[in-house]
């Protein structure tokens, strides 16, 4: 039977075979499978380029799966006067809602006002925010009375509350969008491979880049792959690739860490989100409904190293507990935290960087750099503007490579899974147009309907779907970035790991030792998401 008529049935292993066989002469190799790299793959393949994307781990393994789950213009950037960045992000927010309505939705936010001047001040600012979005507005900002605020967010601190201001922004599922972008890139003709690490850059006799050397992390093998152009879209790891090209190059990005808590939905008590525009140290704090949970965050702390699995700092944990407790009647405690996740932001460093520890001085805009050898590097940016970042990068590839390809067409390109009016009555809507195929698969084999955990709706069929159709190859891929169980309840996800490993082992034809190692590896990963 054909379960998904909209998606290529070719597997990761098929793509590895293509690379080994050298069947294509690549126009573009993209290093990095986060939001930016996947966006570039969609754009370039859509223009007719022979495109290959190589990701050292899983798609969206790092920063792109650890966001606040917001598609937004950035109210904080408006406060800083960066009108151009906000206008661009609001426009891109509109494209995302139009092209991926199964994953992106409009979300109401409320700023509670505790001082007399806050309501008129924030009302005026947010009206300007609305105006910047133009025809792509998500809704009109309006002031609210105290009674209206409490009705919308029953969990807000009521003492001293004078009223509030309501505005609209977007919310989404970050790693699910990354998976759908991967699928879209393949549908557009790209070859996209996870767990394939670039180990060095190849150059011709004149010192110009003409390809990469890559290693298959899962099954072994080293490949020398030639290409007309190479893009470094590795996010937090861009400087590692730059040093392969030029060991003397100074770092282009500075690491900043942010953490989030996932707690029960009762902490807000409604469907609206709370936004604190200025906390005790000047940062913004959000409390956002996400599925049947609430996300609290974020922090913004300079750190020294970029790693795949960053860990929350105690100062960050204390900051969120203390700040959330100021604005929520039900004060979150450590034992209330179902998941704590840390993400590193690859912020573009200023030209005259002398080691400032203030991340607010580092640009949130994206930047493009082209080395003497022709390596094109994209840094900075955020999820909301991934499409524009991709467009600018592919335009640069065409310009520098003197190539002849069409114009960008992603403003109106429907992302895989597109479903105009998804039924958001349960988390299954994340599959969009694939949801019926998942259901059909489970109905045809009763064992696929078996639950992974008695308290959750995840099924073995979803694990198999992730392996067959979403290129999941580890337990972490499934639990963290395909069904998101790690983020909903980290402890419960550890209980699911043995079943997931067993199902995957059967599907991938792996032995018992593989199962055991997968369980051990995942348990270690998940431990960092559990607040002791």
C-alpha cells in the first residue's frame, strides 16, 4: 500500500549510495542541517540547482530544536530601535503562517501592567508593531482592563495589576518544521543526509573551494564530493568549518545560551501567553502555551563553548524560577519542571569584538561572508527569518559562482505537510497532510497502535513512520525531535526509550547490542533535561 503519495520513499541509505556512486555533479553543497541549511536546500533545489546537504548529527539537533517556539517580529528588538529587523521578521512570520499552517498558528500575548504608565506606553508601541506587519498582520493590539486580563490568564499575579495590553504573534513547533523542510527539499530535488560529517574542505590548484570530504557517521565510509559552490550554514559551529578553510580566521560568532522550562498548563490557566517586556536584569520573559504544556523562558547568558548538548546553568534556573514567580500566582518549583532545555545562539559578533560579555551588543541580524577561497558562510539570524536568510544565501551563491538559475520562489512554496485548516484538537495535527497516512498505517496493523507510555498518546506506528519517512535513525531523533516526548516530559521519555529502541531495531535490522547502546545513550542525553 502507498501511505504517503506526497513524499519520496527514498531513504537515507539510498542517498548515501548516490554519494558513493558519484551520480551527480553538485552545484551546491550545504554544510549544516538546521533551520538555515534546510531553508537553503529548499530554495536552491527549487531554483534547479543540484543540491546536497550534509548534517553531522540529526536535523535541528542543536539550536533549531531549542527555541521558545515563537514565530515573531521581536518586540524586544523594537524596544531597541531595530525597526528594519522587526519589519523583515514580521513579513517572514506571515509567509510561514501561509506556507505551513499545520505547524504555525496565531497566538495571543498579554503584557500585564502594574504601573500607571505601562498600558498607554505598550499600547502605542504594539500598535506600531502591528503597523509594521502591514497586510500580514496577525491581529490588532488592544488595551485590556484588569478583569479582562484575569479572565484570559487566570494564573497571573493579581496584586497590583492595573490592566494589560493584548497583541498577536506566532507560535510553532521548531523541529517538526525542520523535518518538514527536509522533506520539502527532497521533493524539490535535493539530496539531504543526516549523520554525515564534513571533515575537510577540498580546493583546486588555484586555492578555490571545489568540494568537501565527508564521513558517514552511522555506517562508516569517507567520500570526496566535488561541487561548484559550498555554503557553511552550521550555526553554532560555523567557525569550525571556517578554520578548515582558513586556520588564521578570527571567530565570526559568539555563543549565548538560553534555557526554557516546560511546565503544566495550569500555571497560566488559559490559552493566552504572558509576556514580560523587562525583567529585573532587562531581559524579556515569556510564558507560552505549547500543546498541553507551558514554556517559560528564556535566559540570555554568554558562554564559552559551542556543544551539541548544552546544559542549563544554576544561575539560569534560579532566574526563571524567581522571575516566573513574580508574575504567576502558582509559583513554579524545581519539582514542577517537566523538562528544562538549553540552546546556544550563534550570534554574529561585531567587527571590533573585544570580548564584551553583553550579548545585547551582538547583532541578531544575519550576515553573509565570502572567503578568498569562495566558501560562503551565513551567520546570525533566527528561525522566523530562515526563508529570507536562505534567499540571500542562494542569491550570493549564484552571484559569486556566476551561475544561471531562476528567481527565489519560496515566498509562495507550500511546505511538506501543508494543511489549510488542521484540526488542532490533539498533537497529531503536527503531521498535517500526512496525518491520514499515519492513521491508515496504524489501522492496518494493530501492533502499530500500541502506546509507548500509558499516560501519553505516542504509538509504535509513529516511531516506524519517523524511521521510514522522516529519516530518524536514533532513539534521540524520535523522542526529542520527531514526537517531542523529551520536551513534554523528560522522565517519561526515558521510560519510553526501551520500547522505541526495540521498534527501531526491528525496522532498521539492528541487533540487541545496538538497542542497549541506544537506550544508554538516550538516558544520558535526557538526564540533562531533568531538573534535579
